[in-house]
C-alpha cells in the first residue's frame, strides 16, 4: 500500500458518504441559453424542488442503490 493509502486508512477517509451529490433526487447545475445569453442553473433537489449544495444532506436522502438514511 502506498504512503497516501496508509494515511487515508489511518484517518478513516471515506469516499462514498451520503450527500446531495450522491442522491437519486439530485440534479446537477446546467448551462443553458436564455435570450441568446448563457445562464447557469443551480443544483436542485428534484423531490423537494429547492436549490441544494452538493456536499449537503437531508433526511430524505436516497442512494443510487435504493438505500436510505
């Protein structure tokens, strides 16, 4: 195991934790045209219809494999 791998194991580094960006209801921000000008949409929770941050989480989080909190 590499030095970096050992350090990650020592500090219990996790890569697949519950957060909005790993939820089934999460919609990424998109670039679209409005009046011929590029606009960027916000990240969105499709279930509750409000803007979210990718590293946040709520009680209704659902994983891609059907798991929940």
